[in-house]
């Protein structure tokens, strides 16, 4: 799915804000030779329940701590960082955290929340 397709699934106000700040965030990631992509935007309740089950009643590590995610109403995105098409988020914690922090500094807004300080650095949400 393209960035625009993801943005079209979001709350229109949140999507407009991200569109207005996207190039600045990409420029921050460019300093580390990385591309930003939205890897998750709006989710269905069924998708959220399946993610919540991981590490609880389904195999794999825990992915989320809630069934009531901001993804359900189009008010959250999860980003991914890529270098030459390779997903960099796994095994590159110091690098990706640093880049997500730079993106947060670009995207700061009274209605924006970043979950990097609680262990979910790729997650940004609108309140």
C-alpha cells in the first residue's frame, strides 16, 4: 500500500497534518540514508484482536497491549524505516529510535502523541 493509500484511510485532519509534515520527516530520515513508510494505518477490530492475541493465545511476541487502539478509528500510524528496501527496525534499535525521535521532533503538535517513551517508537497517534 502506498503512503497516500494509508493516509486516505486516516481521520482526514490527522492525514492532512501528516501530509503537511511528511517531507520534513523524510528529510530527517535522509540524514541516516533511510526512507520512511507507513506500515500500518487503520485496522479493523478483527485485525486488532489478532494482533492482541499474539504472545497471549497465539504464537509470537506481544505486539500490542490493547484491543482499543487508536488505529481502529484512523488516528494512529506505525512507521517503518527502510534502507535500500531493507526493513531496518528489527535489530537496529539505537538507529531506528534515534530516527523516530527526529521524526517526533518534526511532527510535534498538541494533538500528536509519540509512544517511543513507552517502548513503541514506530507508533504515532492523533488525539
